[in-house]
C-alpha cells in the first residue's frame, strides 16, 4: 500500500503515526566489543501496530568475505538496498570500513532516491564500529557498545552496565542485555541471532 507516493516503512523512533496507518515497529540490534571480541546481536520480532507479524526475522549479516558485520533497524527493503550499496563501497575501498561508511553516508544523504530510505545501519569490523543514518550521521561509540532500534536504548544501557561492573565476555554481555531489552520493549522478542568476529 502506498501513501503519498511512498511505501510505508518501519517507524524506528517510536513517533506517533497517522491515524490511517499503523507503523511497522521492530528491532533491537546491539554491538558489544570487549577485548579482541566483537559480537553483533539482534532479536527476531517484526510488529505491525499491535500485531506481531514475524518472530524470526534476520536483521544482521556478514559482509565482505565475513570480515564485516552489519545490522539494521527500519524498513527491510531499504536496509537490504543499503547493505548492497555498503558492500559495494567495501569492495571499492578494499575493506576499509571507515572510508566505506563515510562514502555511503555521503551518498545516502545527497542522492535523490537514497535519501528517502528509512533505516539505520550498525556496521563493525575487528577494529571499528559505526552507526550510520540517512542524515549523514556516522557515529563511532567511545566504548565499543552501540545499539539501534526500538529496544536499542534498553539494550545499550544494560550492556554498558554489564561491561562496567562484570568480567563477562562480549557474547554473554550481548545475550543478557538483549534479554533485558526483550523483557522491557514490547517490540523486541527473545529469538536472538548472534554473529561474532
């Protein structure tokens, strides 16, 4: 269904929707870096208004010969398009994550068609983590922990607390933080997917 010439997409910032259209809400994606380990985790729920329409969506993937992990919040079709473009940038810049992220963010913000894509990307390799948005934002977290999506703030707070006050490995921090987010956010379930570097 199109509205004003656009296909409705996931509302990732929890803002109110127009009364004639229910927003898609979904996703908690969390990145935890501890020592030499990197873990990207996501839930599997996709919701339309008050209805859960999918329990086991795959929101993270490996790119560039499994050397880069990427996750998304927002419209699935838009995110898949961005994944493709981002992987192209990785190829173009020989796996240089920061250069690929900058070039994608510039293109995403300035291209007439791309700037209408509704998604956030979380990308990481063995050394760096970046959050990318269509506004041209490229954010590298200070502590190696970052999250996006409707349950992102809950997962982020939990992961930071666990990292600061425990000796847990990255995978366990990610798993416990995701469970806390799932217990609080109605748009996040406990069907978790993990990818590690």
